[in-house]
C-alpha cells in the first residue's frame, strides 16, 4: 500500500516539456515549482547529434552524474554536476556501431570551468577494434595532454603521434599562458635544447563515474 501511495504521489508530480512542434522533450517531477529527482530528456544538438540525456535535479539544479547518449543508445558523454555547474570529470566517448563506446576525452571542471588535466586519446583507425581509447582527427591520429587553469590552457601541452599500436611518440610541445601560445617546441629541437619528452601521465580515476559504469553493467547483466 505504501508503494502504491508513493507511485500515486510521483504520478501527480510528473511534468512534461515540449518542443515547438509538440513532441515531448523532457519528463520528470516538479516539487514546489522546481525540478526534483530524475529527469529524462530527448535532445537535438549539432555537436552530439540527436539523443537522450538523463540525470538528477535537486531544487531545480543539476546534481550528480548526467548521462548523454546517442539516438541508438551508445554513450556520448558522462558529466558530473554540482549546483547546476559542471564539476568534476567529464568523459567524452566515440560511439562505434555494434561495439562498446571508446573513451576519447577526459576533461576536468571546477565550478563550470575547465581546470587541471585534460586528455584526448587516440588510436590508429586500422586498430580501432583493439584500442582502449580512440579519437579520429581530420589529419592524423593524435593525442593531446595538457592543463587548464580557470578555463584557460596553461603550461605544457604535449602532442603525441601514434607510432604503432599503443606506442606514442612526442611530436611537439606547446607552452601556454592564459590560453595564449607563448612557445612551440618541435621534436627536432628536443635534443638541441636538452629536453626529455615527458612520459604519459597515470590514468585519471574517478570513483563516482566508475561506480556508475559498474552498476550499469550489472543492470545489463540481469
């Protein structure tokens, strides 16, 4: 009986949002005039293409993990929010038909601005089926690793080129200050300037995202 009362209470608070053409764009609960709890949306974006996103609201503001998926169900992004701002790690994926999505970017946010380490992963197109991380650039398969400070590129940004499977060669290093490039050091200059190419940093671990992914895998296995 208690479960029924909770369901009726939920149904009474369910609200819908609509596109201009009358199609439903979102569904969730309103409490005291503010969005609360789980909301699900369909969205149209030039960047992510058409798809769905879902996550939680607390007093009208996004809170916790929001999951963005393409229309076919493949994950596009996992983003953490605090008080309606991106806060924590955002993972961007490349969807591959019939296969698990590949992680292509890791971006860290603080109060809605990029802060700390940024990584763009890559793989050779020929080895896409065996790669852990992948991104497709217009010219070459590359990897970029750098840092943001208050939303701006700051310090060393290292640009890698794939030499073979899971082998990355440093192509060049750019030095940034307040999002402006102040120095560009090419691989041919490393020896002359006595520069030792930096190693790949350790993998970013984010417990809340990893826990979410683990729980989702368990749900799929049931």
